[in-house]
């Protein structure tokens, strides 16, 4: 997840004092930190969710169609979306998620502002337990996020609570929390986002340095979190999750620089015997001039470079930031749909891509509107369904992209027909 304003601002939390680094003043942030199922895996087989056969009332245009999860499964792909217990009260939206998604990405229920809201607080798994229970009821898989990230703490954490730790204290805090997460849900997770946003073209041989875990523990914290997760949950896919691979981003980073930094980190980890199974590609896409700035051939070459290292690829947080597009709804919707179409055409052509997860299904619940409203006041429209759960052109692009995807061997075997 990127475009973050502070450690806790997404999902309705208050900004944290931990959003500044030592030596910074006020609320200034390092530019990198602006970013912010339980199904059985026995024998490598996972049960996919059940789905209502009734036509969704909010989607009459799809009366003769099939849900997105099934379109994806027919091509050996897993389709899912971000989910959170805070959205359970929205029954209509919850039905949409149940009908369309085979995989739930834990949007915030395992972030520390819920899991461990202060340094002294005991771990609170009640939110994540509720999400896992819902996933089990619907026979949906879970991708759990995150075992390590430098954000998501909320206002219960002060700067010194993270940056002021000794190496031993930091390892005890980080690994104690991550180990408890894995041990609680082992065997019920399709994949763990083991490390989120830990690479940087300007870092130490590709590793980010402007995070507390690097400063207190050193580069080994990334390797350690993968190793400890594999020891505790050997059946789960372990994921390195990153952003910025598609176009020049809002910071001016070239996508190739981001790609090379991530490949360098992957090479280092693999050389150390680190059990990295997959690269998570966040795919928060920038709509403005996407057709001119996105190079599909270069992107597919990058996916091949990842696959050549033995890793799978998961698209983990797909949505479209509509800055630079006019406020007119129909014009914006067509442009956003075009971004989906171009991106999926390039990405799903590659056999290493095994999952497509959107960061929400409806504009009714998008972190972009919550954290980054448009300057012109127009509501953001980054997702396949609108605020009223009506299908948009982006949904047509998504469906067509899944239908047109080349067949591949699935990473997670679905058990439903």
C-alpha cells in the first residue's frame, strides 16, 4: 500500500507521532513513508468459497454472467479483494464480496493499530478472528497482511517506541508479534505478506533504510521474518509485497529503478536461502497518461525476471488513482476502464501471475477517497462497482481481462465447482 500520508491515517485512525524519523521536525515525512478463509491447506488443496447462484440485484447486466472468482479460476487464477471487519455492517457490499471474491486480503484487521494499539497492549486478535470466521463460512481463502511493515501503528505509538529500541528489543517486539500472528492462523492462510514495502532504489543494495526495523535490527529483519514464518506455517505462500513497477510514480521514480531494486533484494534473499515464494505487485495504478507512460513489453520482461528466479507473481492491491482525469463521471470511468484493460492485457499474459486482488470492489469503500480526496471535490471512482454497487466500465475491462488470460497452473487449487 502506498500514497500514505502517515502511519495510521488510512482506515480512519489518527496520525501517529511515529510518522517522523529522527532528525525530522513537525509532521514532515520521508517520501517513502507517504505510502501507506480460513480454508484448509492440507495437501496443498484449498477450498474455494461458496457463492449464491441468484443474480445480484445490484448487477442486472451480469444476469447471464459468472462471478469474477469463477472467470479467474477457469484460467488458473485466483481472484479476490481487500476485506475488513469494519465493512461487515454494510450487508449489500458484503454480499458483493461473497459473490465475487475467492480470496480475502486482510486490509487492516492485522495491522498493529488494531492488533497491538500501544506498546503495552496485549495482542488483540478479535478483529482478525472475525474476518477468518467469515472467510471460513464462505469458503474463501485468506491472504494475511502484514508480518512486517513500517506503518499501520496508529496514534498509540510514539517515535521512540520504534526508533528508540535496542536491536534485541526490536527483534523481540517485531518477531514476537509476527510469530504470534502466524502461529494463530497457521494452516488457515493461503499466503502471508511477510514483508511489505522494504525495497528502495536509493537504499542499501535495494533495501529501504528509512524504517525503524532496518535502523534497529539491520537488513536481516527481512530474511528473519520469512524464515520464521516458514518454520511456523510451512504450507503458506510467503510474499514480498512492493509498489511502483508500472510507470513513473508521484515521486519521480522510474519503474525500472524500482524493479531493479526489488530484484536486487530478491537475489540477496534467495542467495541467503530465504524462503521467498512470490512477489506481490500492488498495482496502485496512476491513470494520468497511463497509455503513454506504461510500457507493456518492459513490464512483461520484468515479470519474466521475477519468474526466472523461481517466484510466482500476485497482483495484490489493484485500483486506479484518477488524478489528472476530468471530473465528468462518464469520461473518467472510460479512462479508468482503459487503464484496467491495458494493465490486465499485459499482466495476465504472463504465466507467473497467479492471482488478481483488487483493493476493494466498490467506490463506496475505497481508501483513496478516505485518505486522498480529489482537489476538485469529485468523488473518486477507482474500482469496478460504483457507490451504489452498480457495475462500471472498469468491471467490463476486468471481466474481459480474466476471460482473455492465458491458462496456467494454479497456485492455490480451488475446490468448488
